[in-house]
C-alpha cells in the first residue's frame, strides 16, 4: 500500500551539553545507534501501527546493513551498491537541537526506478544522482505521490524543482525549507494539490487551492528533535489514508511529532493504541 524511495542510513547519536567553538572541544555524554533515513523512518513508523509499508533503497555489505534490516519494521527491498551502508553522525545538545554529518556510502547510489503501490513517498538520497533517478521514479508511478524535499531539494532553484513537482500530489516540508524555495506558496500550488508546512513549536498547516488549515503544536519537553518531521509525516499520512478531515490529520501529525521530540531517538513513535486513543478524544 505505502512505499518509500529513499536512503537507508544508520544514525550514530552523540549527546553533548553544547556545541564547542571552532577549534575547541566538548565531551560526549552518551552514545547510541539507530536505523534511520527520513523516508525509512516514515515507513517504519507506519509499519509499526499496522500499515503495509515497504522501503526501496540501497545498502552495503557491512554490519550496519544488517543492523538497518534488523531494526526496521517495514519490508525492505535493497540493492547492495557499496561495501558500506550510509552513515550519519548526529550530535544532539542539551536543548535537543541536532547537527548532522553524512557519510553517503551506499546511499550515494540510488536504485529502483519503478515502484508499484497506492501511496509513494519520495525522500532524497544524499547523491548527485538522486534528483534524476527520483524524477524517473515519479514519472513511472501511478500512485498518490508525496515528496519531502528536505534541504537537498529545497535548496535547488525552484525552476529545477518544478520538473519534479509536476508529478507530485502532496509536498511536505518545514517552514525553513519553504523559505529556501524563495517562491510564494501559490506558485507551488500550481503543481501540487496539498502543501503541508511544519513549523515546530508553532504547529503545522495544510494549504490547498481551495482552503487553508492550521493546527497548534502540543506543548512538551524537547529532548531530541531528530526524526520529528518524519513522525509528523507518518501521523499526517496515516490520517490522510484513513480519509480523516485535514484538520484531524494535522493534529495527529502534531501529536506524533510532540511524542517523538520528548524521547531520544529518531524512531520513537506512538503505538496503534495510543494513536487510536488520541483520535477518539479529538473526534468526539
């Protein structure tokens, strides 16, 4: 039903008090490892609550490949394209803010150009080949297509990104990524039916050609923001697949995002029971 075309990454988390000044140092307080990749996180989260979710990606021959496969609930279809699997060093300070250092490895070689599914989620690979390969994936698909451009695509000229948006139904991005595009949202809506914008502590909104919807964020203690956007996306998409009102989809996305940031690790996501309990309260 739901498929992701995106990178398989393994996140190495390092927790620190604060980032050092250039040329200085800081102590690492703790460390742990997690399977990752933005789109892969979304698929994993949805699979966790019972959605038939698949990931189409590339991996290495190393222990990280085994770790990724063993720690991903979604079904993984992967080609071995490198000795090493993609790796991300994630440094998280005491405020929960994070900084990424990416070692692409296998994720530099995206594969799979035809994917059959009902919903297709496209997440950029950290590769120069990513755009052209994923453009072909989108052209070849008859699914409802969702794009999360991340910084990789949002930092491109909008004239180039338009080539991809012609084949996209829903665009999910952060407020910062929207600013990077340097265009009015009306220009984006010439191509996509749904524009979803996450705003962190200021909530989220969905804009269509006919209406605009907004949902406030939930107050919570921020421990780690890694994967917050992916948790939001999974929550919103789950509601959308169930054909719930857009306002409810936004609230569910915000709930999942708040749940995630109050916990350490990119793949902390509410259980099916927690989501159903939340929906029961707001659908009264």
